[in-house]
C-alpha cells in the first residue's frame, strides 16, 4: 500500500509541477517576455527536448546568452559615463557579481534539498532570471543615457 501511495504522491507532484510550469510559461508569454530573441531561442530549444535535462540545458544556454548581454550592456553603459560615474558603475557591477554568485549558491542550497528532478529546471530558471534581470537593467540604463536628455550641472 505504501508503494502505491508513494507513486501517487510522486505523480501528483509531477502533475502540480507541470501545471505550475505551464501557468508560469503562459504568464511569461502574456507579458511579452518572448519578444527577446534569447527567450524565443530558449522556447524553441525546449520544443525539441521536453526532458528534464533537455529543458535545463536550454535554460542554461539562455543564461549564458544573458551573461553575454550583461557584459555587452555594461561596456556600452560605462562608455557613456564620465570618470566619476564610470567608477560608480564599475563598483556596482562588481558588487552585483558578488550578489549573483551568492544568490546562485543560495538557490542551489535550497533547491538541492528538495526531492524531485523538476527542481533542476526551477533552479535553472531562478539563476537565468537573475542574470536576465541584470542584463535588462543595464540595457535600460544604457538606452536612457544614449537617448535621453542629459542634465548639465552648473560648475
């Protein structure tokens, strides 16, 4: 009887995960998140391989692409700044890297203690989300400075 209960519990957890994952995916899509080429590429990758490892590999590939975007937009941003502000931006980026590394370890500790392979994909999504958010923040900063009017401080 306990084997049947264990199987049913595992089945219910998997059904719940699929429902939650699909719900998050739909919410993600409704906010236009798939407008980013990296997200489109990740979704197409997942369409080819629905396995846990396949989906995780797709998400980690997207994470790698978002890391490239962080580097790209950080370079573009600091290229528009004066020396004083460049130092501030570089300091912020260094501290963000420390935060990212600590948060990756924290998320790994949390999800690594949970039963079920589904948490491999949850962890991958959490980590990719952290990097994606930084890339989008840096892009927004850059575009504001590139396109916006600048305030001239009187000397």
